[in-house]
C-alpha cells in the first residue's frame, strides 16, 4: 500500500493490513456522507489548537485552507473516496498531506478518531433534525389547510374499522396534526442531548495537551461540553433516540397512509388521489393504485429494523469505544434519509388528494352511525344511559331487519321502543346536528374545530 493510502493507526505494526480484512472493515462507502461535518469539526479543532499555541497560526491557516479545498473537491465529485482509504477521515487527512505535506499530521494533535467521529455524528444529527423539523412543519401546514378546507365536511369516524360516529373532516386532519406536533416536540427535546460537544475527550481518557474544549464547542455552536470523556466517545444513545423518533414519525405516516389507501379504494370511495401520485397496472387497465402511500407504509418497516439493529449493536458493548460502533452509520443515515423523504413526499401526496363530498354527505345522512345520538337523546330525557343503550341497540336491530335507515323509522315505530321519543328525535338524526351538539373540549364540533385550527396556526 502506498504512503498516500497509509492508514492512520498503522505506525505500530510491522506488516501491512490484509487487503481482504481492510475491504471488510472499510466504511468509507457509508461514512463519506459525513465529509462536511468532518471538515467542519476539523476546522474548529485546528482553530482551537492555534489559539492555545499548540500549533502555529500559519500552520493552522494552511491546514484550514486545505480542508476547505478538499471539501469543494468532495462536493463537486473531483475527489472520489476509495475503499482502501478505510474511512472518510483517512480520505481527508491523506488528501491534506498531499496538499500541504507533513503539517497535515498536526491536525490530529490532542484528538482521536473516537472523539472526531462522535463530533461528526452529532453535527450530522443536528443538521438532520433541522431538516426533519422543516419537513414536519410543512406537513402540518398542509394538514391545517386541509382542516380549513373541509372543516364543515362530514365524514365517518371509525373505531375497530367500523363506522362509529359522524365527525368533521377538519377534526380528522387535526388529529394527525397533533401526532406530528408530538414528533416535533420529541426532536426538540432530543436536540438538547445532541447539542453537546465531545471534542477534547480524545480516545476516551482526555489529553495531556492544553486543549480548550469549551472553545471548540463554541466554534461549532454546541450548547454544552461533555462532562465525562469515557461517555463522550461511547455514547450512541442519541442515535438510538433519533431512530426511535423517526420510527414514531413513520408509524404516524403509515397509519395515515393506511387511511388514504382504504379511503381511495372502490369499496370506500371517500377520496380521490391525483393521477400524479398513483400508478396503474401492467396488465389490468382499470387499476389506480395508491403506490406512494403504500411505499411510505412499507418503508416504515425498514426504519423499525434500523432501531432494532442499533439496540442490538449496543446491548453488549463494554466501555468505552468498540469497532462495533462503526455499524451505527448505516442505520442512522438510512433512517434520516428515509424519514425526511417520506414526510416530504407524503406532504405532496396529501396536497393532491380531495374528499368526495357529495358521496360522503349521502352516506353519512343514511348511516347507522347516528345511533349514539339516539342513546344520548334518551339520556337527555332522563333515561339512565345503560337503559338508553339497550333501547338503542334494539332500534338498530329493527332498522337492519326492516331495511330502514334511522331517519326513515316513523315516530310510532320509535314509541314502541320507548314512550320518551317525540318528533324532535328527527332533529338529532342529522349528521350536522350531531356534530354541532358536541360540547366537550377538543370535540369534533364545528366550533371546536375552528378553535383547534386557530391554535394550530399559532403553533406554526
């Protein structure tokens, strides 16, 4: 192996690393995604070294100038990492040596790859959290717009995938708004733990050089500095937390996707997905498939797998750093990319869906989902709820047997079940009346939905 491909740790060894072992252990094909963060972290470290007099100011300027050039080369594709370089950190340091000579070796003064990788990872996580926050906010804005558009559109609310009660469609969209609100809250809370600098912990025990970790943290906009050098280089909790948060987001998206898939089917026919976000069949011309929603639902499983992979990697590791931790990058990168892309494409998909309001109006007006209104009508007439529930159940059985919708049952028929029924029962058997009558906090009433929209806009 040439000097240009010298491994950073190889000076202690008398024979070169086996090529197949190197190929097996090389991670550059994965961790090359960290090149921006690596250059950012190295720039801060070198700046601190110069300020503390550990290296000369001119040396620092040459190193930092070379790092910026390497960043441009990697960004443009002029510099292509090779598997023989082992990892992106070796790629950058070897290229720096080609540019400025032996001075490049001073970049590692007081720093190990352990705290270097930990720093890069935190910088990457911070950037991905910001991107994910932006995409979630865009999705929430779309949900609020849908809630405003369909605030007085009546749809079925479901429990056990059975029609339960009529609700405002706006209320439905705002339910998902709140799910993604909690997702954003989790990211904000995680960011506090991510935004801690591990730079200065060195391999795991600190350094004898007069480093200034507080200055490195300041240069990298970290809010705090590590308190224990062992924990600083061996902590992967933040990755597990991040993938866990991604798993929750994907679970919320998957549930939403399932609704869209069902509701766009012929059997439901509640909404229409734009042709721009659907596919056809290679053999059945009549098909219109909700493939984008299905792909989001499918990708959820992969993010779950990444979470299990990380928990399994970390479960038996003694302190402090172990090479097993190299395997954290692929689950992290895949989870971040998959989740950000899924949230973004789902937002576009949602923007291109429309409820079939005429069909929904017809269905909700004739459905048995108004049965709860009969029970509550009787409760208002002072009948105990359990008795009211029993009476209403008999009415539903009668409705099905006679093939009559609830509003079509005559008052005389209603009175055979209870003398408490009067003509005003028909006022209760209108979906609009059912929704307007809801009085409790956070309910599906039109007024409540208006208030929820106002609150959502303030949060955005």
